[in-house]
C-alpha cells in the first residue's frame, strides 16, 4: 500500500450560516472548537438546515484524495456500530479506500463535525469527537503500517493517554511518517509535544503559516524558514495568497496559488493539498511538482461545497 492514514473518523455535517450565528454561539470564525458535552453539541444543530453529510476527518479527506488520484490507500479510525458509523464505513469503501477497523458497539457514538460555512466561504468547525477520540494502540493494525510506504497522521488525533500510545506505535513501526499540524488551537494545546514530533520523529510535516509560526513562536516568516532549514526534514507550508513552500535542508521550493477561482467553501483545502503533495511524493515527482499537484487539488476542492472531490 502506498499511504495509510490514521485519524479521527468523523462524519462531516455541512450547514450554511450567517455571521450572526457564529457570534451568537460564541464561536471563533475559521477555527475548530471541541465539544465535550453531547447535548450542548446537539443544541447547535436544532435550527440548522443540513446541506450535506460526508465521511470526514482531516486525514480521511486526504486519503480519499490520494485514492482518487489512483494510489492504493488505507485508513484507520475508530467508529461505533451505529448509523453514522455504518455511513462512515460505506463512504470510505465507495472511494476504494481500504478500511482497517472492525466496528463494534462503543459507549460513545461515532464522531461528528459540524461545519458552518459563512457567506465569505470561511468554515468554522464544531466537533464532538465521540468514540473517534478514544483510539488506542489496539486499534492500530501493525500489519497495515508495516506494508505502507508512508503513514499519515493528524494533529487533531493527538492527545495524552490512549491516542498518544496509538501515535507512538504507528510512528515506531512506520517506514516513513508524515503529519499535519491540523489547526492553530491544536498546536497551542500540544505545543511541546508537537515540537518534539516535528524535530525528532516526522519525515514530512504539513502546516499552514499560522500553525508553524505558533509552534515555534516565530516573529516573522524568515524565522520559520531558518527553523525548517536546520531540521533536515521536509516541511511543507501553505501560505494562503502567498502560495506554498517546501523546505528540505538548504533547499527552498515555492509555488504560487491558482488565480481567478470561484471560491465557495474552504473546507478541506489543506487536506486536499496534502493529498496532492503526497501523491507526487510517492510517485517520485520533484518537490516543485508535488507543490503544484497539492495546489491543483486544493484549488479544485474550494470551488465546491465539502472536503471531497
């Protein structure tokens, strides 16, 4: 198998809202808020019209993109044997993604992410992790890891306790490890751990400019470049309107954004960028071509609703 993703198995529920909904519910636009109370989470859904329901989760979105580009890909993520869990599994299988997890009835339901899309196309996420956040080392298939060229992890999944053990097992046995830092709140919550991973454990790190700047508490982007150059690992950073950059030791490769796009929804832009880049990487394309492929995939996904092409 080319790439195995390990991440939060979450059903995306996409809804269009006005800015007033974001303010009224004390949410911070363009970020992800974790909900630990199921009833509080369900309250948000009461007045909303659901546009679309998709098997989501950041790395799962990337893995589907990788599969759509013709690569053999697999995914590990924890679901419960409930309605959303069955939908989740079906959604992955439909996309030719091998799913290495046998669902059973769990105490918590399958994870859900409410994606609120405002008129400016920004997305604000409210996530109830459910059983997805309870992943442990026993859920990780050693055989699947050893047979994969790259294991791709997401920062959203990292947490103290059982998820950390699952991470450690995956990293220990992987041939190569890539990880996405996922979200600035995520980085701020787990900064020392993420910094240790980026420095010592990961072969490829994906981040946007805000995440990597926050991680190393940089004052400007030059500091980010200098930090990345010293690592001698592949650091791939998306920079919004400034395109994307890959730093590998002394080598710095840049790529521009695609112009004149009709942007509808930014959900999944980073996930599909990683899919395009990793597709290029496992197929031995140059770093520049990997960046261009990532940009092409993210450009496609932001011109439609949802994180799947």
